[in-house]
């Protein structure tokens, strides 16, 4: 299921589910570091800062620590790799066929509350942050080429946004 950011006459379908103040998205990246870079860019994480006082002037500035925390209203379910095919085993439990895995990093994203209400300037207009990244993926992303089963989605900067409706057997779901 996807969401229409446009109108009935001029639809702009993005590959997220949004209803009743909850946004869900499924992503996959080549690495967890690649996912984190995209999540930081989308402002789902922020850098923790610490105050530093200049000894000469007494001026206090905030300096980044290199540590990141999730923004308020953001939940990330880090799945990691996913199993593509189950292994087979004999009556004694001996493996006959090894399971296969997609070793890329998979995650479920859920945004609620203040995470849905944050704005960015975009060409002089105020645009909700999640609208901005969802539109960027939809309009600027390439169609998935290295896909699992019949999934559909878009890839932008090494991170794929996958349409939840195209995943036949999700490994985990939100409750």
C-alpha cells in the first residue's frame, strides 16, 4: 500500500504507508552505515552535542560528539539480513540444503507525533520533512533492480524504499 501526496487529479504516489498519524516505511541498504547516512540526512537521527567553553573568551558553543540519537517520534526496527529460502533438514536434524540470505541491511521505519510535523524549507516553501524524502525517492530514485521475489521500490543513494504491499512474507511487522 502506498500513499498519495498529490491530489486525485494529479497523484504523487510515495512508497510509504500513512494513516491515523502513523507512517511506516521499509528500507534496505547495502550496509548499515549506508542506512545511517541516509537516516541522518533525512533528519531521523541527530548528532549529540556537548557544550565547550572557550578559555579566552568564555564563549560557550555546542560541539558534535560523533554520537547519534534517534529523533523524537522515530522508531527503527533494525532487521539486518533476511532469509530468502529456508534450509531443509533430514529426520535427524542434519542439514540437507543450507538456507539462503539477503545479506544487505533491512529496517522498518515508523514515524509518529513530532517526527511527522517537522518542516524544511524547499525552494522557498515549507515542506514536511517526510514529504521531502518520500518525494526524493519517488521522483529521483531508480527502480529496484536487485530485488527479492516480486517486491517493488525505488533506490536512491544506495538505499531502497520498498513498497510494503509488494513483500509477500514480511519477517517482522509493527504491533
